[in-house]
C-alpha cells in the first residue's frame, strides 16, 4: 500500500471524455496506437538512461522521421555527456551538438533539461566562463549539484568566501543530492576561509548519519565523533548510556554534537531518552552544527515528551532554510509560544500558515477559530478549456502518457503550467479531467493561489464503483478518497516498486488475505488492477485495520501504509495520551509520516467538497493513548 515511485503505468487517457472533447480529438486518435517506431523510441530512451552511446546512436539513426525529433536528438546526445555510472564526463566532446540542440529547441522543457546536463559537464570541467553564460538560462534551477558548481565558480573568480558560504548553507541540506560538486565546494570554502572546519565536519556528519561515510570524509575530513555516530545508528540506547559515562573526554563542541546525534536516533526509535539527550545538547549549544535531520527530530523529541520549551528552543535554533521549508515548524513554534504565554506572537505565527491548504494550514485555521470549508469555486468556460487544450506540451504529454512514459509526460505537462494564471491552471485541470488524466487534474489544480476549484483538487472519479462498496461496510467515503488521492493519484494501473497495485495500491498477499476473508472465491492476483476488485479489496482492508486499531484514523492510515504491527508498536511507546497531530508528526518513517498527514488533510476537504460541511481535522486526529501492542493476524 505504499505509493513510492510509479512504474510505467497510466490510465486510459481517453476515458470519460465529453462528446465535444472526443470530436476535437478524433484526428489524433490514431496517434495513441503504439507503433514500431514508438517501440524503437522507447528502446532509445532506455539506452540513453544507461548512457549506452553506441546503442543510442544506432537507434536514433533509425528514427530519422520520428515526430519527436527533439527527444530523439536528446537521447542521442545525452549518453555522450555521462559515463556508465551516471557521472558527468569532463572529456565529453559533444559541446557543438549541445549548442546546436539548445539553439534549435530554445524555450522548450527538453532544452532546459539539456542545459542542466551540460552545466554538470561544464562544472566538472571547471569551464567557469562557459558555465556562467549558461547558468542564468537554466529555468528550473532545481539541481543541487549545479547550484554547488555555481558557488564554486564564484569562489574561483574571487568572490567573498564568507558571502558564498551563506548561500552554501541554504542548499547543503540533504547529502543525497550533493554529488561531486558539493563535495568539492565544502573543502574549498574551508580553504578560502568562508566556512569553519567545524561547519564542514557538521556537513560531513550529516552524510554519515545517512550512511555516506566516504562522502562524509571528503566533506569534513576525520570527525572526532564519527564512532559515536556509528554507535548511535546501531544502538542509540546503548550509545546514550555509554556517552553519559564518557562525555567528559570530549570538547564542549563535540559533546554537543554527539548528544544531538544520539538524540536524533533515540527519537527515531521513539525512546523517551531522546528528550534528555537533546536537553543536554541544548545546554551546551552549537545548534547550527546539527544536521537537518538532527534539527527536525529535536523538535519531534520535544513534542513527543510535551517539552514545549525544547520545541521552542529547537525551532529558534534551526537553520533558516530548514525552518522555512516545512510549515510544521511555524505551526509548532506558534503552539510553543502559546504554552509560553506569548499569545499574540503565537497568533501571528499561526496566521503565517493559515492560508495554506495543507495539514498544518488546516490545524492553524482551527486554532484561530476559522473554518476549514473548501473555498468558493471559480468556474472556467469551454472556451478557456479549448484554449489550453491546444498547447503543444499538453498534446505531447498525452502522447507520452499513452506510451507509458510518465516522466516525459509530466515534464511536458508541467512545463506548460509555468507562469499560468489561476484561471488558466483551472482550465488546464478541467481539460485533464475531460481526457481522464486525474493525476494531472490534482497536480494542476493544486497550484492555484487565489482562485480555486476544490472539486478539481479533490476529484471523485470512480464514485459509482466506490460509494456502494464504502456504504456496504460503513467506511467513510471521504477518508477512502483521501487515501486514494495519496496512494495513486487515481492512476488505475499504478504499481509501486514493492509490488502494490491499482487505485488503492494493494499488495498481492494482502489482496489474497482480504479476498478470502470476504468470500471473494474467484480472486486471483491478475485481477488486482481491475477497478472494482481493487476498490473492494482496498476498502475492506482499510476497514479491517480501522477496526483492529480501535477506530483511530491516524493509526489506521499509518497501518495501511506501513503495516498494523508498526502502527501498534508506535502507539505502545507513548508515555501518556497524545494528540493525534503530535503522533502523526513523530512517526519514525518519513514516507508514512507524510502519508498520514496528507491522507487526513485530504479527507477533511473531500468531506467538505462532497457534503458542503465544515470539517474538523483535529476531531479526525483525536487523542491516542498508549496501549500494549497485541498480535494481529492482518498482513
């Protein structure tokens, strides 16, 4: 039941068309048939992913009349820029081909992707003059390595190292995306005097916390607390006990960061000692030397222990880039301020997130006494929809979706959405609805700022199939839709990397168990992608975990994603009754934590859209009391 990355799976893009839309698209209907050329194109794409130069050249040569000549050219050139391991090749001699491509396809999504690739090559080559010409043209600017090369270029040209380091701190947050560029930037900043060795070690420590030990040494050299990091990852309770006896052997700085690391891994185990470890760190200081994970789990440890002073101090000590990237920290800071008696300042912070239509925006509105009713609907005309339907990126996107090339389809679709007005976004979402691309309906409508249509943000396809199933087992329909929206975005044939399938992302073993329990005697796993079968099995399983977890939507949502035994284990580790929002925020698994918050926020708006009723997210979250984890037969 895990969403994860969807694998080459799409709905029928021609489902649920209006008669007008069908007529307008009839001339392109034949384009949806997969041809021999399409198969060669898909094979070319795979060769390009492997950076197989010879195979890509051969396949590209066979596609000289293929309609998507830019993609054929891109897939031919791209393998020349990277080695078989995916690293940029400084010795690539494809510059003239890249320049010709950028000139020919200027302003397209694929040209921006090509420029991204080339910037990695130019950075690897240290060709800063060419890099600096191309970098301002990189529209999306969403590659951490490219950002690190841009800062390397500034250093190389003599820009003040302290100023460059300020920019670096805002992007060096997640070692998974550092690549070679960021691993070079950090020691260069230390050499130039813009970053202290302690800061470099802290960045390296963040990599070590994630298991990137070689990267850690490249970033910060040998770390005096490296062994403590290793011990905390392996057995944080033992590390806590051992370091309590040995802390005096270390400098004040190293004691602080060690307690921070131990606190992080205790918190991820929901160990109450996490609060004590972080308190010791807080007394010593050096908050800025904690990793992003360390800073965030410091807040969560305080929440779990109801230690509001630690929550307040932890958020105030966060890297501003960490603090600003998630509304959670503004919301919980407001709550901590309120406990501290700073009611007006608390209200000001709640107002900062109250206009956001997400989990914490909903909680903030309730705290302010405001409604969580869906906003007034902005309607679009057929003419508005027809205007956006002719956009090249949408037409190309449809074609790629039909070929099961979701990555390329999303690239083309999303490129068209840039700089659109809210009205244009809603027209685009309505167009996606007419052609049955419900994931694009949701993702497109989700971008509006002032004018909204929550029937598009929270659509209810397959209602004729789902509503009777939910009614029969007394399952809340809004919650079921909230879960499907998070699981599959209504992609009928969605499949995850762990084998979950269909609208409700049901695992094969779970499906067999549920089918047997409800008497679906004819069930076989090849039926799991059938819409009615998937909805029946998924809905019944959701209802089963709800009953198994005492009617708690928080626990049941977590169980649907991570399994009932984990949900029960997390509840068992509570030391006192805890509000559902705190329980959700302190779920140890990042994916499940995000999942639960999104499912329940979705359910609140689905109920408003379907019934026109003001909903309370806090009521849905409830209060969760500790309870011994009993065995469950549910998979």
